[in-house]
C-alpha cells in the first residue's frame, strides 16, 4: 500500500476528490471535462478536432521516451500490459487514464475526453478510421473492420457476479476471452499483436471494455474486492495494494482503478448490452459455426498422435495429450484418451477442488488445466481475421448459448499467442477445473478439446497455426481463490 502523506483534515474528508488531490499531483482537480462519449457522438463535438490533431502530432513525434509520442504508449503496452493474468482490467483502466491526460496536454484542450467505440451498437469500425488518405492519422492497415462475430453477451449473464481472474465465474476472465480478444483478432494487422496500440482504434476498443466493466459493476459493485480508500486498510482488500506500472517513472496506485470516478472518468452510457446488433453490414459475414448460431455442432475429431502423460514440473503433471494439431480454415476436435489411472487422478483432483475445506491435503493436486503448448503461428495466420472458440467435452450437438456457459474454455487467435509469447512462452493455459467439476459426470476417460473456427470479413485460407501439444494437466495450484473476501461494510457504496 502506498502511504500518501496527508493531513488530518484531508483524512477526515476521506472523499474521492481529497484522495485525487494528494496522491496524483498531475490530476487537474475540479476539472470539468465531460463524460467519455461514443464515437458517433464524439465526432460531432468540438473535441473531435483536438483529438484528431493530438493523434496526428503524437504519431509524428519520434521521441519514444516522451509521453507525447505514440511509441511511448506502444512501449508501455509491450513492456507492462498484463494479458491473461491478474489486473488485466485495472491496468488498462489506468493506461487509458494516462493516455487521456496526454491527449489533453498535447492538444492543449483540457475538456478533451477519450472516445469509445460501442461495437454492440455499431459493429463496424467508424469510417474515420478506415479512410486511407495519407494525412489521416487514424488509419492503419487492418485485416477487417467488422467485429460482429467477436460479440458475446455471456460476460453480462446474471450469474457472473465475481470480478477478478482466479475467482469462479469471473467477469474479468470472461470479457477478456470475448469480446476483448476476438476484437483484436478480427481486426488483425497490428491489433493481433502486443503492438496493438499502434492502431488508434485500440484506445476506442479499450475505452469500450472499460465502460463495459463499469456498466457490469453497477449498481452495487458486484463482488469487486472492496476498497474504501488507502487510508483505511482494515476495510480494504489486499487485492488493491500496490501499484500498476506503465513506465519506470509512471505508476498508478491500484486502488485508484476501483471506480472510474476515482480517476475523474465517467461515461455517457452506463448500460450493459442486452442484445446483439442487427447484421446489416455492407459485407455480411459468413458464419462458420459462429458462437451466435443457435446450434453448435461438435467439430469432427481429427487424427492426432497421442502424447504420453509425464511430470511437467515438481507440482504439475500431464495426464496425457495429443501432438501436432494443425489448425486451418476449418474447425476440429482433438480427443485425448486417458488411461484408467490418469482418469482416476483427474477425478481425485476434482473432488479435492470441490471439497469445502479451505486447504487441500499437502501435495494433493487440486486444479486442472488444458494446456496448448508450443504454438507456432504461420505468416498468414499472424495477420488475423479469424479466431477459434475452444470448448471442452462439447456434446455432439448443443444449444450454442448454454454451450457458452457450460463448455467454453476461451479463445485462440494470433493475439492470444502474441500475448503468451510476450509473457515468455508460446504456451496458453486454460483453467478447466470449474467446467469439469460442473459436468455431472465422473467418467473422464476421454477429454475432447474442440477448436471452433470463427471468421471475420477477410479470413485467411489454409494453415494458420500449429499446436505442438494439447494436454490435460493437474497441479497443486489453487483451482480458484479460496481466501475469504474482504467484507464490504454495510454502509459502503460503489460510488
Ligand atoms: Cu486489448
């Protein structure tokens, strides 16, 4: 926890504005910038000119160490962004906050706020970003502009009450899986890489993700770990201790990202999406078993060489897998047959996970992951325009909405692989304990991992990637966060 120096007077006030005053001197306290607006409205305001000029000037600035350069923000993302790990939402909220401050500095317009792109209403990238005129700073080369097939309503299902990665049924994990990752993948180009902030649409995409987090949390904050403020640690969850880092000399105390108002941010529209937009685009997308289809058929099982179970590390064991799974423009299932001892070990792991004891017996495996190891993306696959939805033990044919809740593991595309490579490996791990424990079966002799291809407007043909091994791993890691949540005081509000 950072320990700001504050006088007794400010302590008693204890308000968000008092906090802003002391811990971040570069916040314009009392500043009157309005809410962040959806692009279609934003572009009709006087701030549009400020925004347009600021983006142009930042992209022209080659001084990578200066916050006023575009490259500074790309570097901050490449070096520090957490994808598929804790604080994904918190980190990006702070990132947008500092980026917005910079837009104000560069434009000299203190009323400028970052616009967002509500793709649940307008599933095509705004035309201002797709005009290739050489003097258009909003333009970069992309693979596609329509993200309809990335949209997903399941993060907003009434059962999604927990917030952070590592808890069961967590909003952060779900919204990162979709729509967040597929939007990156379907747009493609730099958006399918960790250099994605090079594309100005990145900031509008993340503006929307941030807005959706706030919309989801309303009205009571759901189960976001509580923090009153850093001055009353007894009522604050340890989750919010520490800082988010953007550069060696640019950090933000984590708790500041608890609520947008704590960084003087608000949104013009705080509604959760409740339906998908009509698909009335100029280039209608051909669905390839997309997640929106009413019936989802399990893709055919491919022939893959088995990979034997073995120890992976002191506390991790593979129960078995398959090798060399090539992915192309079709959907495929990989079937892993577990020998009897392995399938018993899986059952034992699930019963330890499901037991109500706070601690597993020492050394007992208690979590299951599906691991995609040694993923190699082809040249054409790296350009994006597609992704795969991954399902576990999908029935031969099932309703797509309930499949999304019961069998969905996550997404796989060039963006996820780029994120994994950036965190040090070409391996993606998908927590599977919760899905398997909820499966109402004890027969785990076969584990089927289905990769369901979803296309954008301009999908690549042929081989996109090759997965060296898909395996089932058990480990002594916690299957989910078992610690008692910090209780929210009765008087506390999410405000
Ligand atoms: Cu992103």
